[in-house]
C-alpha cells in the first residue's frame, strides 16, 4: 500500500504523456504528486487541474524555469513564467521551485544578491497566493551556482524563500543530516532517491537508483527532515541512466513500494 506521505515527481516518468501518468498514479493509489509545469500545460492546464482535483491528488511541488542572472532584461519574462507556475500551485497545492541559475563569472555573493533582486516580485506574488517559492541547489553547473544544501540555506535566506532538500544532490555533503536539521522551516519539500557509491557518471543526476538498490542511508535523511519540523510529503525523484535502462514506469513502481515501506518504518 502506498504510504500517504509519499509523493512521486513527474521527473520519475518524464518521457510519459500526462494522461499516462494519471493512469499510473491511479494504479499506485497516490495522494501526492510533483509536477513539471510544462507537462500539465501541454495536456491543457484546465483539464489537468480538473483531473488532479477529481482524484484528490495534491501537488507537493511545481517545477518551473530559472533566471538567467547575467541578463536582467530577461527577468520580467521569467517572472511571468514563475508566477504562472505559482498560479497552478495555488490551484492544486505544493511549492513552486526552480534552480538558482548558473554562474557567470561574478562572485557567489554577487550572484546571490542578483537572485534576490530577480525573484523578489515573484516571492511577493507567491505569498499573496498562499504558495511557497523555493530554490533547489543542484550539482548541474549549467543550472545552478549553488551546489550544496549548506549554501542553499544562505541563498534562500537572502532571497526570503524556501529550500528543496534533494538527497540526490546533497548525499555526499559533510554532515548532511545536520544541515537538513539546520534548514528547519526553510524546507519547502524533501526529495528522495538512492545512489550507488562510486558510480562514474555526470555529477547529477547520473547515479540515482531506486531506493534499496543503492548505498544511501535514506532512513537517517528522512528522520533528519522530521527532526527539522518537516510535515510534508516525501517526493520520489528518479532520473538518470539506471532509471532509463530499467524503464521509467517499472522503476517508479518499485520505488513506490520500497519508499512506502521505508516511510512506514521511519514514521511509525
């Protein structure tokens, strides 16, 4: 039985059409899903919202695009896209998040200040809609100048927004569980997967595998989030070569079973 605090991100089934994902979510008896804003929009946003609400499915996250911090002239267009994702989250639940944007030669502090300026109108708009806005630190240098959860806390504080704790991005950090606890109320969503130590791959998300197939101490990560006061759903995010080799649907089915068992043990 799927645990009521488990969510499945559309990143797990990214190649599948939204209609096929709906069928899978029905099969898995999910209560929570994570959305990539482009997918329900391609399906037809109104129809997608109707389908989600009819199933009593609540979103944990809505992923949208990030800012080009080196091009302030593009920020208004990015703000419109982010605010549109916020509007979707206001209808179906969840936080709206994006990666912080790539480095462009400026210092970390300068980039953090630029992000705070860029996102400020969106943060105000999200607050007015009752939606949390958040960033996700990422190991992908083409998407983020923030590569650790520790630095993510500082950047999120500066911008006045929340933070995504994705074990797939931060499991190798020093004392990561303590960092999760320190993140406390900043945690907008917590994402889980597994990884195999020593897997040669691109930094992220190459080494991700189904929970239980790898080496990570997922229980300690979940417990740290609970200690931090996190009360939301734990979202599966499975991407990369191992998931593609098995097949996204098969991997997602196994992951839901494994993760549900983990949450049942840790949260009871």
